[in-house]
C-alpha cells in the first residue's frame, strides 16, 4: 500500500503549457519534499515545505502544502523541455519515517 | 553543499559474484543513510535504513543476508549485494540526512546501475 499517491502518473504536454502535479495522502506529515529525477541520475531536491498552507516558489515552479499537511501540489508555469523528468514527492513523519510518492513522469514536447 | 556521491556509477558482474556500492556524504555528516532500489520510471523502493555504528534496519521482504549494509563512519555507508543474480539488476540509490541540518530532508547520490549477467 502506497502512503502517498501522485497524479497523474504520466503527463505529456507541449512546451509553454501549464501543469499541476498532485501528491495526496490520508496521513499527516511533518514535512514534505519534492524531487526531480532525470534518467540515470539520483533525485534532486527541489523544495521542502513544513507549515500547513505554505506556498513556495522556485522560478516557474510553485509548491503548496495542504492546510492539514496531508497533501501537496506542484504547479509549473510555461513548461520547458528542461522540465522533463520524474517528479517525486516524499513525506516525513519524524524520526526515520519517510514515504515516497508513486511518481509523475513528465515529458515536455518542443 | 549537501553533496552525496556513489561509487561505482555503473557495474557489470557475473552471476554469483558480490558487488559493493559505496555511498559518501562529501560535505556533511550523516548518522542516517538510506538505500533504495528503483525500476524504470517507477518511484523509489526503500530497502534499508543505515545507522552509523549500529545494525541496519531492513524493510519487509528485503533479505539482510543478501544485501549487506555497513555504516562505519559518519560519511560512509556501503551496500554489498552478495551472490548477485540477474534479478538483482537494478538502479540502486543512496540518500543521507544532514545531521546538522533540517533532519527531514534527504540528499541523494547519483545512483549505481547494476547489471548482473
């Protein structure tokens, strides 16, 4: 059973379009991380959100942590081909409890 | 900061041999490191949690005698795949938590591609 469900699982869009990836759970997390991974490489940390309702921006990427700290979203504005990759959310419940989402594979077509 | 390295990046071995993968935190100390396995376009599957100076904690279904983990220092953890078989072929990734930083963020190594013939 996966604690964190991501949707969509696969996404293919044209360059310039906007998109949103969701990371949902019925469990509460003390913090949540978003990573991007390219083929053959390790995941790279994009952001950590800690406070319920928190919004963080990283250039064209906007991350939001749900008020109840059970879910999160990643919104990309005007997608570029360089945004292509596997996006992973990960929730922490303190100590050594980390749970990774199911992953969203994004392809941005030029 | 927060750089994690893995070595080797790619390894090909014969069935029945053992392979050791190293994971190092280069600019921070990590009392806890994690080992994951990943299949193509899939999320990470946690194999075990490695704690410096103590035994690793393995996830259900992961054979501890097959995947030996040693975390001998605050900057190094090793994963040894013993008597490797073709079904062990996969992408193995380690991560580390910065002991001196925000404890709930993991930093990942670049991964090791293992191919067992």
